[in-house]
């Protein structure tokens, strides 16, 4: 399984991608905007599928209709920890990045 992501340099681990690449083979971070029509079904099955990617450290779900982010983070021992963020910063380590809600 591969994930479609931005070409942000810290978003994946691996060789530099070609200019026209749209698939990232080893994503470290996946950020997804949820639409109101899919926000009740997408998060469950996508978390299950994305957690199978060994390179993935952070999966962020952003609600389009409210100021809320679900941050799923894989710890060093492999556990997936989830927190809901309504305001403030979200620290992504690795790859040493910060996002603001």
C-alpha cells in the first residue's frame, strides 16, 4: 500500500522524489481533510489501513467544518496514540515539525 501525499521533504523517508511524483512510498506523515459527508466513516477504516505502513509516524485528520484535528501518533514501541486538538500546536517528532490549529 502506498499513500498519496504532498512532496514536503519531511513528509516521507526515502530518496528524493521526481518532480511529477504523486505517490509517496514511505510516508512518515499523512494529513487528510475530512468532508462532512465522509467524516463518520473514513477515519475508522483509513486508520486501520494506514497503521499497516511501517514508515508512518503521524496521521492527522482535519475536519473541514470545525476547528478540530485528530492526531494519531505511532510511538517507538508501535502503539498508536490518539489525541483530539481544538487549539494550539501539534508537534510531529519525527520528523521534527510543528503545525498550528
